[in-house]
């Protein structure tokens, strides 16, 4: 389970941010919007170091390295994993709201459909 949380989840988020970056850049070019897609690039900068770090920590565990005490372990996990992932998701959310926020208004209107 640790390998899934420390490696595969940031990888999935990184792939999602790449896809959103490409679509948002094209939408921004078509609508002549500022380059908010760069926030996705900043998100990837925070996520990419998590991938090898998660693998290294997972692989190093069987080597008999001493486990930190629970309090130190929590601080390390927060600083090394949770904080960068939180920053990455926040930046991506800001970019997504800038590019795709108009969809919520369309959904509330009913997608442009008129009821008989």
C-alpha cells in the first residue's frame, strides 16, 4: 500500500496535470487568455520529485535502516510528501478554475437546453 500512495498517486496526478495543461493551453490560445497553463508546469515541479523519493523510501525499508520515531516520521511525511502534493494540487486547481470555470455557469443554466 505504501508504494501505491507514495509513487502511483503522484504519477497519476502528474499525468492528469499534463493532460489539463495541454487542453488548457489550447483553450487559452483560442480565447486569447493569459498563460495560466504555466501553473500546471509549477505543479509538476512539485510532483516530480515525489516519484523517485517514494520509490527510494519504499526500497530502502528492507535494507534495515532504522525507523524514525512516530513523531519524526509524521513530520518527515508531511514535509516530504503531503506539503508538495498539496501545493501542486492547489496550483493546478487555480489554473483549472481560470480556464474551465465557465463550465459551471453552463451547467447551472442547463447546458443551453430549453425546456418545452
